[in-house]
């Protein structure tokens, strides 16, 4: 008996080593066989907490890429909205052109492209936004720009091969047609060049029941797709000399941190402008009108 | 800083670096950089062998918990901890009770003995660990390539760490 104890004392380290080794191998060959069945639950709980802490930090660094992915997805989804399509009466149509249309005979009117803001100011009187897409990507003048949260931002005024310049709503020469959501009355918005948080809205008659907080949307008269948010009414001033209100509008888009935007092409823009100019010519100068 | 606190901090650092930095790198399927076992290599000379074994086992088990493969690293680290005193005995002068420094480092042992010490334990660790993984899945050629490449990159890492973070240790005098 004494010899046994002596033996154990002499080889105590080795016995310990063997015991731990057996324990490790037992864990290895039993737990892995019943794949993550029972024992790993506890380990998972422990490491999961540490991992999620780490992930919150790690996620922060991938926010940009994630944001871009999300924006791409939004873009593809927005392209599927039914409001992008115009129904055309096929019975009376003679010319078929190459504008893409879906099988229901609805013609696409608005085409959405996503873009990234590369430069933006709010402090000048004439603020322009630069986007990372240009003529090579199919961007042309007069396309409208909407923020990633669906609020109106501006209109493309100039394009280079790979970049485009957008006249922000915060531009003293900008004048866009908008509509009051509640009454459906059209008005125009402009900017007085002072506070980048507020726009001025005109041409709403005093008979309209306007209240603070009312929503203002883009209208069909502008190049914007209709029904997107422009802002909310922040202040109402009755212009004494005319029959209209002067409304102060809080912009829906946050112009201070524009990042991802959509550029919307109105595929009927050329046709519409041509028709309008043609009409003008026809009425104003019927003698020289030959077409 | 006392030895215990210093080593606890090291333990956490090595595990975190291994789990969140090195395990995230996707260099190649054969080349997996390992550094966490340097924690065991850096433990003081004077540590009792039983404690060393238990610390090795716990270190391995902690990493296992993160890598969702319970047992592999634990077994390898236990072996590492068991063999470590023998290797130190071979590579240092006979009267090992009279170490001038507290823990193994290039300064304490000299560069060549230290690198041999690290290399032997590294090969041992990777060989055993890869062997256990190979038992479950893989072919023999993969196994050999993996041991060699992983040992290479780990040695490279160890040398880099030793050069980048030279541990300033006080020369141990009789009064201390």
C-alpha cells in the first residue's frame, strides 16, 4: 500500500497530465459527436455575450458597406413601385417605342438609380450637391433627386461623364411645384437663402384650411415622382397684399447629412416638354407653325 | 504589477487577439496563425508543474469555447504545459533554480535557446492539435502541410511579438 502511495506521489504530475488529457479527449470525442447538443450550450452562452459585445464594435466599422447594400436593395424595390408606371391606352396608340414596359401594358415612367453624395453644402446661397454618377451611368439634366428616406432633395442641373451636379432645394433660384397633402392644392417652394432648415411655400389660397404640421408632397407638375415628402408646415403667414398664404416649410430631408440618394429619371420628360413647347408655338404663333 | 495580475491580463489579451484577430484572418486553409499558446510559454519559471498543467488546460478550454470545438486546444495545451519544464531543463544550465530572470524570454535564455524552446513547443502543439483534427476529418498530406505551414507562421508571429514587445524584466538579485 505504501508503495502505491509512493508511486502516486512520484508520478503525480504525470497522472495529472493523463487525467487532463483524457478529460480533453473525452470532451472532444463526445461533444463533437453529438454536435453542439448539450455541453456547448453553456460555452455558447458565455462566448456569445463576449462575441456580441465585440460585434457591436465590429459592426460600426461595417456600417458603411451595410448601408450601401441596404440602399441598393431599396433602390431595386422602389423601381417596382406601381406609381412608377403609367398606364397607356393601347387601343389608340400607333407608335410603339422602346421604352420598357411590363406585361400588363403599364409603361414605366420613373426609373430609379441610386447614387452617393460626394460633396454637399448648406451654407451658401446657391447650394449644389455632387453625386457619384454621371452621363456614363445614364444621368441627364432635369432628373430629380430623392433622399434615401424618400424626401425631395433637388434636381440635376449639370452632368460630367462620371459625376452630376444637383441643384439642391436650398438654392435661391430653385422653384419647384408641390402639393398640399390635405387639400391637394398646388403651390411652389423656394428658398430665401437664410435658414437651411426652412423653405418658403407660396400660392396657397387663403381659403385653404392650412394648419401647422400639414404635410407637403411633390406634385405631378414637377419632375419628381408624385407623393414624396417635401416638408411640413412650420409657420403660416397671411400675405396682406394678396389672397395667398406665405408658408414656412420645415424640410423633410436633412440636408446636413445627405449620404445615399436616388436619382429618378422621368422617361416621358422629353415627350412632355416637346408637347408643351409645341403647344406654346402653336397657340402663340399659328402662322409660322408647320409641323 | 504582480505576476498574477500580469498573467491574467496577458491571458485575456492573448485569447482576444487569437479569437478576434487571428481567427478572423483568412490567409489560406492551411495557414492558420496561432499565438495564444505563447501565454503558456511566457509563464514564470518557478510555477509548480501541477498549476502549469491546470493553467494550460484552462487556456485551451477557453479557446475551445470560442472556436466551438471543445477539447482540441485543451488537449494540445495540456501537452504543451506538461512538456515545457523538460524543454526548459534541457536548454538551460543545470542549476535551474538559480534563474536570473523570472520568465522565459530571449533575454533570459539567449535568442537561440529561446527560439529552440519556442519551436519545439510550437511543433508539438500544432502537431497534436492538427492530429486530433485530422482524426476526425482530412487526409495525411493535408495534415503534414498544415503542421508545417502553421508552425512556420506561428514562429514568425512569435519572433515578431518578441521583437515588438520586449518584456522589460528586472534582473533578479538575491535581495528580491
